[in-house]
C-alpha cells in the first residue's frame, strides 16, 4: 500500500497542483496528517505574540489515473487512526463566541482507550472525523474554505466506514486530506474541534459520471449532501435543492411531489460548520426510505 507522508502537503486546492503520488482506480492508499496547527502547539504555553505559521495543511495531492473533469471519485474511508493527544486553541476574536474569549489559551487533551481525558474528573468517547478532504479546483481555494471540491467541510459524519463522493474538477482529481478532529460538534463554534494528527486509509475509485455538483456522503444509515456558501441561508437552500435534484433523478419510484413531501417528513436540514470562509449545511435523508444508485465504479 502506498503511504503519503505528512511532509507532502498543500495549503490550497488549485488547477496546477503537482501530485506526489499516482494511483489506479480501486487502489487503497494511506495518508498521514499533521493536526491543523501543523503540530506547532507543543505545550499549553502561548502568549499574545505567538503566531502560527502554515496552518491547515492537507496531505497530498494524489493523482487518480482515469479521473477526468465531469467524473466523480468515490472515497471509501476504511480506517481513521488518531495520535495520542489532541489540541484546542482559543483566541480572542475567533469563532462564534469571539467577543467572550478573554485570552489565548491552548488546551491539550490525552486520548486513552478511545476516550478524551478532558480533565481529572471528566472524560468522554472520541468521535474521529476528517475536517479537510478535497480535490483540485479550477480556481485556487485555500484549505480553510469548503466548496464544490470538498475542502474544509468540517462535517462530523466524514469518518471511518463512510463513503464520500466528490465531483472531479481537474484531470487526475488530485486528492488531499487533513485536519482530523478527535471530536467536534455541529457548527464548530470555536473554530476548532479537538485538533489532532493521524492516519487514514482510503479506497479511491473513479465513477465516469457526474452525480452532483456538491459532495455527497453515504454511511450505513443515511445520505448527506454538503453545500457551502457565504451565508447559512444560501448554504441551506443549496443543500436542500441539490439533494432534491439528486433524489428526483436517482429515485424514480417517487414522483416530484413525493420527494418533496418525504424530504419534509424524514429529511433533516442540518449545519456542518459556521466558522469557515463559506458556511456548510448538510441535507440528510435515510437510506431505508430513499434508495439511490450513485453510479457504477468503472
Ligand atoms: Ca477545519
Ligand atoms: Ca480543524
């Protein structure tokens, strides 16, 4: 199995990325990642003058042979392994509660037996997830931003066992992955979860068909469509409409009005994150109601 080391990383998705490895459709590959602070926060001591350099790296990119613009890549997340310690860095002026953060503070949290040791009295189970996973774009987009290419979607359901479908925007897709969280809540209100490095093993396959303009995630129970925009209002409209278009095209057993009714009954419109340059909403539908054929792997 090919392994992409974390010293091969990017800070933006763009058309002219130079791939560090190339794989066949169907190949299994491992990515090693830094935490989003590029492992610069080694201790809990920071002062107001401390500056992070080169943050939110995504490991890669990896060229997928046969992937052309207009195709889809199917990324099956086989395993997601974390380092032994996570970090949260609060700064005045950052996040939804920015006016209340009175000083910069780094908190380190050990992970033991799949639990985060928050302090001496309190621990809770980890819920590992991938914050950044995306492909090369037609115009440069920082790894801080989400979009149609994926990127910094900060969607907590992007985790072991799930399958992500991304639209291919440039030849070879150029997949890059980073920004794991040991756990994060919907919203990511302080602009961080428990930030952590790790290793992810994925199977990457090419589907010679466009499924959606936006990333779609599938797990054992649900389909999720993640859409991002300047405002949450726009993101929720895009996520709802794009999920509707997918279900209308791929679920022929339901009429248009059935799809709309069922989206209102069993569908959930939820928030992924509200702190990145674009906000991300997700529309979630259960697979036991909607059976969607997301296209055949070549
Ligand atoms: Ca993130
Ligand atoms: Ca993060």
